[in-house]
C-alpha cells in the first residue's frame, strides 16, 4: 500500500470505502464516521495528548456517499498546517452502534502538489 498524501495549501477529502460489519459482511450505510489528523502517532493513539494538526476543527465528519456500499467522504480546509515530506497520522473512527465501532490509524505524508 502506498502512503496517502495531503497537499500543502490545498483543501482535500478524506474517504473511507466499503465500511462493513465484520460479523455479517453487510455494508454499513448509517454510521457516524469521523477523522482527525495528528502530527504524531502518540496523539493518534492516546487522545489525552492533544497534538491535532492546526488549521481545521477536528474531528471532521465523513458523510455517507449516497447509493454507495459503505463509502464515506468529508472535506478538510486548505488551511491545514502541514509541511512538505512530513508524516502525519489520520485517526478514523466508525461508530455504527453498540458492538459496531472501529478505529484505524493511517500514516499520511505532506506533499507539495506539482
């Protein structure tokens, strides 16, 4: 898997595709999905450490994409304070109710669009 990228000075989207119930395999189209971008892995793992990337009000909400199979998407501001060739950590949380909560941490890289 290649490392996803966020671009300096650009607004962008965070997308999660194919959200499904691990026990049934059914797609989940009615979850609450959020994303927060952190400047260190420590912050992404331990919510007590407040090192969210500035320039956005985190977490952002990812909305269900109509007529899709478990796809969610949400936008972030071009004001997000990222730096070229620096790694960040996106914490994605999916909450579809009791016993149906998932959390992922994805390493992303700051880049200049060329």
